[in-house]
């Protein structure tokens, strides 16, 4: 089996000599344990991973802050956080992430040198840290000044594992210089669910950026039609309700006209030549609170389908803000005349920074968007 190209290490761990080439900048594994917490930094130029002791981080504190985030997001029925307290508490979490973890990583000499040359970083968190927004960590002033934040120093991406990032980078190299075949799935109205009126504006932006794209809207967006159409499109944009099922993660789903398209449904699709998926729906990278290390969410499933670049959300997003993020993202990808997925992380970074400047004290609005991939 190992004589077949691509299966050289079948059934055994991928050697570090290969893993270190996964990222073009520092790949940071945040390891949380009752025995101690460290950041393991993997860089292509280093012969071994570098360990950074995180003495200000404990497994107990990580769990407490994860629980606080769940309470803010309404995922703890035993704790009710008043709406006016949610954004201030989230800002405190972002400050704690900065002081306990992220500042120690970014200020480490080898990481600082690497980011000075190429401001890109990949996060791979474990334990309770896997549900926290490391990419948004920072000390945010009253005016939202971004001088002591991750986003001021680097463009962040996430990956569930370094092996997954390796696969995405290999898939990205296979892209051909051909127009994107884009599918948009839009549900302004979904039977039995709340309306998403801004989806219409989001679809208008998509039509502008992909004039030859296909759109399945409203009652045309059936489970069967969506699953069949996914097989012939290289880009996909979901603008609908999303749901994370903590009890049975395989049932996490996008909600279309006649029911849910679940993770199990998606895993049966075999698309080819895919490039980018934008999951403009709620909770698409949330994961399950019961198995935080397993990356059981819609974003990870989408990557397993072969999409090297995935834009997803850590929690519920604001319907009225989604069209602006969508337009800004694809506009930045289209500077050469047609959308090119290779710039996805930078495009999302700039679009969210633009949103943050207009809603500086509302991290619930701008912090959930994340990029997975190279």
C-alpha cells in the first residue's frame, strides 16, 4: 500500500519532516492539560517543534472561560447572561486569551521573526481552548484601536490537524486556471424557522461577483437538488440557517427548504476540483462541547469533502451584517478580474477588520468568522 503515491505513510504517523511543510508561517498547537500548558510551534524552517511554556494558562481557567463563552452564547440553560452584558464579557475573554496565551506566542522571538517576514499564523487548539476565538484575542481600547491584538500582527487561519492542512495545501496546488463554478444556496425563508431577509441582499452580491454562477433559492433549494448540485461546482456559498447538534454531531446541518442537509449527507457527496466554501450560516465551526478535540462540525466536514479553503462561523451571526462581509470578501478575491481562492484568508481578515471598525464594542458581531485552510 505504501508503494502507492500519496500513501507513503499509510497506517503510521506522518513524520515531522512532512508536517512542518504544512504552513507557510508558524503553526501553533495550543496544548491544554492539568499537567501543564504549552504552545508547540511548527515552522517549515525548523528541524523540530519549539515549545513555549504558557505559565499563565491552566486547564481549569480554559474550561471556565469556555463555560463563560457558552453562557454568553445562550448554550448553558443554567446560566442567563443579560444581553447588555454579553459583548463586555466577550471582550474580557478576548483580553484573557491575549494575556494568558496569545501574547506569549506572538512575542516569542522565533514567531515574531517569522511574522515580520510573512504575517500568517495557523491555530490548532486542544481541549477547552478549541472553542475559544484565539484569532480575535487582544486588548481592545474603547475606540477599538487594534494595536494590541492578533489581527494587528497576523492573518489567522485554523486547522483541526497539521495533516489536514497538508491535504489542503496539496489540493490547492491542483487548481486549474479556469473560472469558478459557483453554487449559492440561499434561504430567505425556511419552513418552520425564522426569516433571514438579508439573504436576498447577500445573493445579489453573489450574482455580481459570479454572474455565471448557479443559485438555488427558497423552494428550489431542496435537499436532493443541493446535494446533486454540489458535485458539479468548485465553489459553494451557503446562506441559510445552520445548526450544531451536540448530542449527535453527525446530525449538525444546513437547513434547506424541505429539511436538513446533515454532516452525514455531506460526507456521501464526492465533488471534484473544489476550491472554496463559504458557510454563511450560524454555528458552522462550533464543534461539540462534549468532544472538543474531535472537530465535529460542518466546517471540518466541508474540508473532508476536499475544499481547501473554508470560511465558517464559531457562533450565530447577524443576518443584517452577513451581506457586507460576503461582498467585502469576494470583492477582495476578485482584484485580478475573477475570484481566486488563494487569497481567502487575507480577504476575510480585511473584511472582518472593516466590520470591526464599525462595531468595535460588539465582538459578538465580528469575532465569529474564521478561515480554515492554507
